[in-house]
């Protein structure tokens, strides 16, 4: 009997991946790098490769990269303060599931970004706990299993009674490596990812209550 559901944030609860891509693209374009959506899908969303590694390859120093990363972060935060697009049905589904399951968020986002998303979306009230990269540790994001191992500690649950909800290949891989079953809900940028490790692949969040027996 399942007792807990761990949700990814970006790409599952909120449709922010295109915004993050655009903020990154706009930041590094003046530096001579034309970031493509194809690269973002294959390298960032699948493998967690950082776009600023492209600057490193062009000879940028660590200090320069951190300065440009800070510029990107400020731009992205500004975009989020204007609008956070929540996926259709998310609030209704979370309200329904929270009556039966313990819910948590397991995100690769920075805490600052995550807090803006939660404030603008109004979704925080549904979750018993939340983990961001600031809690997990930089360099240990998905597909590393650490985010989900920490989620197990936070929830106090055995992996056998938990399930993860992810939108991309590296998220599914992270859950699998932590011994947690995973349901995938792809979106436009991740529809061609490999979800062979997922126990189910759904078309939208609205299908989740039925799958969970609600």
C-alpha cells in the first residue's frame, strides 16, 4: 500500500523549463554561444549538464562563469516573479492526493527560485516537506539518487511504500537508483526521453488520481 508521493517541481508542477532555457539562452548569447533547444533537451534535461560548461570550453574563468550564472539567475527570478505557469489540474490533483498520501517535493532547483515558484503558485500548502539543491548539495542533483534518498529520510518511509513523479529521464533514473518506483509525465521538451525505468508513463497530471486509486 503506497503511503507517500514525491513530486519533481519544474516540468511536473510548473511549466518552467522553457523559461529556464530562455533565461540561460539570453544570458550566454552575447558571449558567443547560441544555445539551442536541442542541446538543452539532450544535455541539460537528460544528463544535468550545465550550460555554463560551454563557457568553460571557450576559456572562461570560474569567476567569470559564476558572474554570468548570477546574471542568469537574476533574469530567471525576474521572469518567475512576473508569471509562474502551473500545469493544468495540478492544484486539484494535489488537494485530492494530500487527503490520502504524504506529499513531498524533490527538486533540483535552487531554494531562492523554488520559494518564488511556491509563493506565486500557491502550491506549498499541499506538501509535508520540500528539498532543493541547497538541501541536497550542489553536484548531487538528479540523476544522482541522493535527492530521493534524502526524501526517504525526510518522510520516514520505506522505498516500497513511496512513488516518485518525474518529467524527464534523469529524474526517473534518480528515483530508480534510490529504489523508488517512478511514474513519468513527459512534456513537450521531454517527450522523447527514455522512460523505460518508469512503471507508468502518463499524458497529464489529471490521470494521476485514478492511477493512485483516488
